[in-house]
């Protein structure tokens, strides 16, 4: 509930990228705790999603 209400404070573009963190939030615990195996494309996807969310944390310099 707090997550969804927090998204209302973001611009639509930033919110859509932030929502992409949900699959990563499911994959990482499964990988760490359950020993799930990830395909190479999944590793790349996790890196891209995390990079996009990190980039959004920096203010726009325009």
C-alpha cells in the first residue's frame, strides 16, 4: 500500500521504471535464499533495471 501511494509522487516515466524493480525484488531472494539458477539474460535484466533505478535517483541537470 505504501509502495503504491509512493508511486503517485513520481512522474509517469520515472514511476514506470521504478515499477520494473518488482521482478528484481522477486528474483534476488529466490536466487540468494532458494538457490534458484538464473539465465544469463536474467542477470543482464537485473543489472539494467537496477542501473535505471539508480540513474533516476540523480537529479536532472537541465
